[in-house]
C-alpha cells in the first residue's frame, strides 16, 4: 500500500501520451481566448459588431459546456481513445471552416459549433486517461500540473499568440494554426492505449443529453441577453432552470426504475467533489472573464492593436506557467485546500491591483502587476481543484465525473465571458471595465468560501492509498 502511495514509474511512451493530452488541453483553451484580440479584425472583415464576435466566443464555450457531460458518457461506450481521435478530427474540420468563413454565420458554425463539439468529445478522455495512467497523488499532480499549465497558457497566451498571427498574417491564419496543432496531436496519440476496454452495451440517455444541453444553453443565453432586454434575460434563465430541474427529476426517475441516466445523481452526494466543482467553475470564470474584459478594453477603449494586447497578457501567462509547473512540489508540501484558498486570495488581490493601477495610470505597464498576480493565483489552484474532483471517484465513474467536471469548468468560462462581456459591451468606458472586474472579484470570493469548506487533510483515495479503484472512493 505504501508503494502505491508513492510516485509510479512512467511506462514506455507515457511521456509522449502526456504530451498529446496536454497539447489537446492547450489548443482547446487557446481557442477560447485567442479570438479576444481579433475582435476588431474579425468584426471589420466579416462586417459584424463587437457583440457579434462576443456571441461567437461565448457560444464556443457554451457548446463545450453543454455537450461535455454527454461527451464524457460516450467514452464508456465507445472508448476513450476513439472519442479523443474523433473529437480531434471534428475540431480540425471546424478550424479549417472558420479560417475560410465568409461571414459571421459560417464562423459560428466552424468555431462555435464544430470546434465546440470536437472539444466536448476530446477533453473528457484527457482527464480520464490521466487519472487512470497516474494512480498516485504526486505523479497525478505532476501530470495534471503539466496539462493545466498548458491549458492555462493556452487561455492566457492565446491573446499573445493570436495577436502575433493576426498582426503578422491574418486572423484566419490563427485557425490554420489550430488545425496544424491538431495534426501534431493525432500523430502523438498513436501511442495511446485505453486502460479500460469500451463497453458497447452501455446505454446512452439521449433524452437526458438534450435536456441538460438545452437547460445550459438557455441559462447562458439569458445572461447574454442582459444588455438588450432584462425581461428576456429573466425569462431565458428561468426557463433554463426549469429544464435543468426536469433533467434532474428525469434522472432520478430513471435510477429508481433501474435504468442508467446520463448523469448519476450519486456524483452529487460527494461533498468534497461538489466543493471542488464550484472552485473549478469560479477559476475558469475568473480566467476567461478577465481575458475577455481586459482584451476588449485594451482594443476598444485604449486603441491597442492585437499584438500589443497579447504582449500585456504575457504577465498572466508567466505567472500561471510558474505556479502550474510547480504543482507536483506544491502537492507534496501543502494540502489541496490550502493551495486552492491561496490561489483565490492571489487572484482577487490581483483584480483589485489591476483596477486600482489602471484607473490611476494610462500606461500599459499598469496592467502587468495585477495580471501577474491573477496568473500566479490561477496556476496555484487549477491543478489541485481537478485532483480533488477526479480522485474522489473510482475507475467505473471516471467517464461521468470527467464529463461533469469539464462541463462545470467550461460553464464557468461561458459565465465569465458572458457576465463580464455583457457589462463591458453595455458601455465601453473605464467605469464599465471596473464594474466587470469588480464583479469577477466578488465571484472569486465565493470560490474562496467554497475552498475554505474543503477537508483540511487529503482524502485517502486522493492520496493514493487506495488508488482510484477502491469502492470507498466516492462515499
């Protein structure tokens, strides 16, 4: 038992597999943020508005969130590697279609719909395979640290990379770049071996998939409608909540009838996992909300071009990279709860510093200290939050919890872009910018409160004493 608690030896080819999984998370996160610096270029080229581009960005995040639970469930039936590869192919088709888009509608089809569907298929296998291939806390923390580092870098450095490509070539070339990275991932993924065989007999709750997706779409669309019609916003959100309530009621009825619902309600009986999911949601809300708000402000209010905007975001990228890659060492020394709470403190302080300095100074350097603190904070807590959730369940529930975990995280990304973006687009002034950032900070305090309620000592399952196969892992 002591051996299982220590670091495991990497199997031959495992580093190649980890590279494929980490790059997959990178490109999906990159896709969610790189368009932030293309707002002006895309709106002019496609003859649309800033709000139109915001809708395309938010819809991409929303499609991911809405389909991530079904995507995770499909891995049990068709296999993790197969879903991973199919997702990569669908994503690549969407990226190439976006690169050739003649108008906003085709861009939404390629970027928001096809890339969103591809991501929902390929991301759950990333987290399932990592959890199964690295059964102890420290090696898993290192693997998740690399994956979350590249994911965070994709989100934080997306503006810089996208800015360089947009300025040097065209915004369309950024989508060709995504397709090329996907081709590289496909090559690296040839060495992936599925630790668990697929089970073609597993049922798939199609009705539940439609209900959950429709409910999530309605809620986020309601938030997007806030700057146009308050009553429409209330109506859409209320309808979305009702549809989601219908989904959970149907799932409970199916479980009582001995059927397998899309999402087992038993997943929500694990208090530690529930709190971990909340922290994940708020973390990505902070990251994507800050990315969209600051990028839009720099371009529309300050008049910065894409590459200048991207360079400023380098501060957040460096901070996130520094702390994410230290995940293994931090996991050995400090409890998961301490790391997550520290991350929220750094991030909220970072937002406060950002608002204060930008309000007092007109130079672009005023953004650097705050963005650096936000990046450091996010890097500290992204990995332990994922570890807390994934390690709370045995192998046979990894498909479900991975789908739920990624859905919750991407829903946070959608909320971040929708909430902050709606405030900012309603009045692109210094006041609107500050209001959006303060809103993000207040929500960040809610994430800190959730983290404070996590257990102080690591769960025995999470620590690796029983790996992830013990039935007691989801008590």
